[in-house]
C-alpha cells in the first residue's frame, strides 16, 4: 500500500492526528504567522480555520479528497472563508499564488529523500521573498518505530541549506490521540 493509499484509508475513520482543534504549537506561534497563509497537508483544516479566525487569508491543500471535503464542511459551519483544494504539495507553483507564510503540520516527514528536495523547491516557488515556512515534523527523539518517519535536526538544516535562512529549529510536541509525540518546530525564511 502506497503512503497516499494509507492516508486515504486513514480518513475512512478519524485519523489519530485529527484532534478537532489546531495544533498547540501553531497556536503558540500564531503571532509569527503573517499575511496570506498556505496550509500544506491541511487535513481537515483545523490549523487553517484557526488562522482564518485570526484574520488571515488562508488556503489549505491536501492530496486526500475526504480530508478536503471535511475541511470545507467545517469552514461552512463556522462561516469562514478558507479556500480548500485537493492539490499536490510537490507542485505548489501550479496554484498560481504566492504566500507570506506557509505552515506544515506533519507533511515534511512523509516525503522520501528524493521527494523532500522537490517539496523544498515547491515551497520556494509559492513563497514571497521574506516569507516564512513554519514546519512541525516528527523528530528522532520519538522512541519506537511505529508511526511516521523520524526526522533529524541536521536533515532539516540540510534540506534548507541553499536559498533559505533557518530562524530556529526547536524541540516541540504534536498533539495526537496517541499522546504527545516528540517533534521539531522550525521557522525558515526565504531571504
């Protein structure tokens, strides 16, 4: 089963990462997120909806149609204007939009090494100069092997070594049905 098929089947029920509220790490840094926002791998839209409530113009994309359907339903129920689309995060240039901030809650760690470099180029194509990418990904400090791939801090630094300025990479946690897994929270600017 491909990773896309696994994600698609996860939305047959409620996935463990769909906690019914925004990730606390993004709530904590909400003041750093500026302007027009893109939520890549938005799932059912909790982070995007939270930022729209704060007055941002927000777009959310996900490859899983069921996730986008749920996000649109939530936005309509909350009377929030968020543009949710089924779209491939590896081809953000096809959106034809430039964003001030891009947030990522658990997408970066799903990519293979070869896809990761494509994703970083895709981010660059959709971000204005001076814009910032905020990423929350599983870290190697999470014990065991179950769940998503673990990412080392040096892998993040390497992926964004050319054409980016790393503001910080700090210890963080995801909120999930299965606990508070260790994560990295990164702020990375396109200079």
